[in-house]
């Protein structure tokens, strides 16, 4: 099964405030997010990380990756240089790409860290999964919320847990409802 997440920012203390994350400190955040990941992901699942895996952490990316279940695929985000440069990270990643195109149960999906206005086969029913904007309600969100087949994989709007495609659809709808409500 494919699962999706993004903007994890493991080890990034400032992200707790930025995203209003419900964690007291970075150690609690890292521990909770690793536990949530492993409670959801099986060894056979493919987890696509839509960028920004870890950032400004005192721990190396491979420290996190070796603890996480599943086949991990990183779609490179703007804060992934440390993961790209980490020699041990490649051992725990199935792939590391700037953009991915997959078929998830007959759904054609383009995954990019950044929200994009036009993606492969967008006019033919394909989907776009992205990260980068977290739960920010700025210009990018205001544009993307009208894109019927675009889904935000940010950890902060997906309960800090990798989500299936259908869960992404539900979580994004709930987030839009909360924002508009």
C-alpha cells in the first residue's frame, strides 16, 4: 500500500511553534512521530515523503530512517540537503527524486514537494500530492484549495501519521472545512 506524508521536519524545534504542533519539545515530537509512523506503516508499505524529512536536528537523517518501517521514498524538498548529503541515508531509502509519478490503485499521481499549478495528465483526471506549505493559509493555499485533485501531505494536517490516499482526501477536506468554517 502507498502511504503519504511530508513536512515532517524531524528534529526541528522551531517547527513546533511554526505549525502549532502539540509537542512540548523536539524529543517528544520525534518520539511521537516515530511511534505514529510505526503504528501505521507495515514492513511492506511504500511511504512517500513529500519533502522536508528532517531539518536542523542534532541527529542524522539515518538515525531517523533506520527506525521507521516500510519502503521509504523521498521526494526532495527545500530542507532535504542534510538527508541528500547523509551517506547512511541512502541505505534506508528506496528512492530519492525531485518528482515522482506513480499509479496508486489506478490513480495517476504526481508527487512534488512544492504545490504546482499544472501536473502530468492534470486535465485527464490525475492527482497531485505536495507538501511545503504545511498548514499555511497564504497565497499558495488559497490557490491550491480550488484544485480538486491536489492534496496536501503535510504531517500537521494529517495527524502526524503517514496517510493513505483516501485518508489524504478526508484530511484535506476536513482542513478546508476548518479553515472556511
